[in-house]
């Protein structure tokens, strides 16, 4: 069973490790090793990581097991409607968890509600978001070191018609 819960500060390092695994393992079919390494060089969180999660609406997803709860995914959205992060553990890919997190993040927005949602989506996230009403407004590749990562500026109305 998966439970969605609000973020707690002591979960920041676990979220960074999950993001690292999602990039290094889960995205391996779309990104080469150099791209994955440039995107996530280390599972260790940087000094701003905890504040980034705390400053956004951040939802954590846990697989509830008899002995321990295991982080299965997380997502963040800024209050202005910018979808910042959405990652699931490699073993949770195509389980519906990303969709649950996406919807919970949008439900977590409070007044004043944004008219439009925006994001910079990865090649991996683009089709997932398109199925949820997001549209590409521009190609927006990101260069990190020697690697170029395909990315897309995307948006959608907060409420779909």
C-alpha cells in the first residue's frame, strides 16, 4: 500500500537519494551515462536541497511495509504553479504513483490559485505530462558540463476544461 504524506525536514536526504536512483536507473532508457551523470552527479544533497523542498508544496509517497515505510516517490510544486520535481523509485515506474503525486500536488495549491501551471520537463516526463493536459511551449535543453539534456518548457491551465 502507498501512502501520500506531507514532507518532513528529516526526509530531505532520502528524497535526494530517490531522485538520484530515478535518474541513474529509471531514466537509463532515454539518457546516456554521461547525461545521467551530469544530471545527478551524486546522491548527496547540496546545502540548498532541504530548503528547496521545505519552500515548496512537497508530497512524499511511502510504500507501507510491515517493518518499515519505504520512500517510493515525491513531488514538489511552487505556490505560483511551477511543477519543480516529480520522481518515483525505479521499481514504482508505470505503477500510477507519479499520477497520484501529480494530482495531489495540484490539489495542494491554495488561494490565490494560479491560472496556468508551468514546468521544465525532462524527455522522460514529457509524455507523462502530455497525457495530463500539459503542452510543450518550447524546447528548452539544459547544458551541464559537457552534456546536453533535452528538456521542454510546458504549461497547462490549472483547471482543465
